[in-house]
């Protein structure tokens, strides 16, 4: 079980790194349309990886995330809000898994 949790944490950390790389590349290119498309592909891959490592329930929760609309008319801000909309729950999942991996007696 501990190895499963460790594997799940590694997958989540890798997906967070990939998300950060997508965000960085998009902000350098200033092409939020292409960036949003890359994030959609990343999300599909992440959902599949979560199903394999963290379980179907966590995968379905992540798949159901739909970051809300932004009304700033600032495409860069809207894109960074999209990134945060996925980063925040993935980070929270990693924290929950890390806490459940700790021995309860400490």
C-alpha cells in the first residue's frame, strides 16, 4: 500500500511539473489558444494516470473539474486562472496522499 501511495505521489508531482512547463511555454509564446489546447491534452493524460495510480474515484473527481469562466478580457490572466484551477486540486490531492502515507502513531 505504501508503494502505491508513493507511486501516486510521484505521478502527481510529475503532472504538476508538466503543468508548470505548459504554463511557462504558453506565457513565453503568448499563445493562450494553443496553451489551452495543450492543457486539455494534459488533463486527459492526467485523468488516465490518476485512474491507474490514485484510483477511479480520484480520477473522476479530477475529470469533473471545470475551471469557471473569467471575465477579465485578459487572455493571459484567464490562462493562469485555468492553470491554477488544475494545480490547486492536484496539489491538495498530493497533500492528502502524503498525510495518509504517514504512520498514524506519530
